C-alpha cells in the first residue's frame, strides 16, 4: 500500500514537473525578451547621451567663441572711446 502511494506521488510529481517545464520555458523566454528590450533601450539611451555630450561640447565652444568675440569688441570700443576727442 505504501509502495503504491509512493509510486503514485512520484508519478504525479513527474507529471507536474513535465507540465511545469513548458510554463517555465515560456517564463524564461518572456524574461529573455524583456532583457533584450531593455538592452535595446540602454543602447538607445547611450546613443542619446553621446549625442547630448557632443551638443554640450559644441554649445560650450560657441559660448567661449562668443565670449572672446565680445571681449574683443569691448576692447575695440574702449580704444575708440579713449582715442576720440571733440
């Protein structure tokens, strides 16, 4: 009697394990798809970050050029004001 019960439990556990394997594979596939999606998003964010860094460098260079040009223009105006006599 105990042997039959043990065999019955073993068979049901085996069947449960086999039935659960397809569900487990589906979950693994779902997680794999999510990881792939997140990897793609990370790649896109890295590209955006790189683009923003290059834009920031360009804006900084333009600001420095404008500042240098303003300083040069101010120096010219100062020279004109001191050299002008009425």
